[in-house]
C-alpha cells in the first residue's frame, strides 16, 4: 500500500483524477470501478474537464459502480445512477450501454447480484477501482463485519452510514436503509485500487484502515492485503496517521519510482 499526502483537498483530487486519466490513455478500453460521494464530485468534474479540454476519450471505457440503493429508480435524485449521470456520464463521451450499476429495483435482488458479478467477469475484471471510505470504515456499502470474501449482495446500512448520507436527500427520512453493493472480495479482485480520502472527519477511520489491524470491523482495512493500492489523502485526513512523515518522504524523494511526478 502506498499513501500519498497532498497539501489540500484540491491537490489530492487532482492527483486522483490524473491517475484515472493516465490509465485510460494507456488502455482506452479500460474497465473502471467507480464510487460516489461529495469527494468524488470533484474527481469527476476534473475528468469531464480533461475530456473537454484535452480530448480524454471515454468511448471504449466500461464502468461498474460499487453500489446502489434498493428501491430507488434511476430518475430519483437520490439514486447513484442519477448521481453518475449528473457528475460524469452526461459530461463525457462514454457509451451509456457500458455504464453499469447494480439494479436496486430488480424483482429478484439475489439474481441481480449474481448477474452483476457475471458482467464484471465478462468484462475481464476491473482494471482500476476508485474508492472512498465511509465513517464506519466501509468501502462500497460493506459495513462492519462484512466478510473479506464477500461478493455483490444486499446489505443493511448502519445508523452511522444513514446519518452520514441522509442529509443528501431532500427528505432525510426518505433515504433507503438497504443497498446492493460489491463485496469486499469483489473489490479486492480489482487489478489496481485508488482510494481518495479528504477531511478531518475521516482522519480517525483512515488511520484504522491504513495502519490498524486487518479486521472485518473496518472493511477498508482489507485493502492492506491488496498488492496494488494507493491511498491519496489531504493533510486533514492524514492528521492521525502515525507514519505520515515517512509517507511524505517517499513521495518527495521517490516520485519517479512511485510513478506520480
């Protein structure tokens, strides 16, 4: 695991977007795993800007989102399909048929989860997975005690997650209490992973995920087991990292080796 600390949220977001753009340029038919949330809005804004100004090409790219709420149709402003259309898909030249999210409206949710896993496999697996981290330590909606071998499935959301996400709804009480999510095992099957974390409110859980024990109580700690993970954070999120001086030294002195000039 590589941890890169940038001075502020803007710099962390810019580096994250650049890593995605570089991967897309190197492999135009990239299979990209995507996440949602306020931090990701800035990443997608930068990617859309690169598409507009630098002709960053999404035409052959396939995407798979981590999760979707159960019971929200795509046109609902609280759904992640609506979010992705608004912040990325409608702003670049991606083929809508190549953009995938779990179908939270499916009549048979178990069959939908199997179908989603099959779609990922048929696409050759996820080349680069973008992640954030929830305050409960989740990646996707893999709440505490999610098995590290878990696959895409239905998951009940914790009160912590509901409290974090419900203000994003016009009526907080309308937020669904269950979601479909890629499993921890599904995420760990990705060839490369980039996790972006910003803000003081994430400092404590980030430290547990990156430097704490590997435990199902913090599903993001499973990333310590993956051979190609980079965690990009701002100074606020890095506040509680014990080895932050070492992480800074690596980036400042070995940027060519890391590949992040």
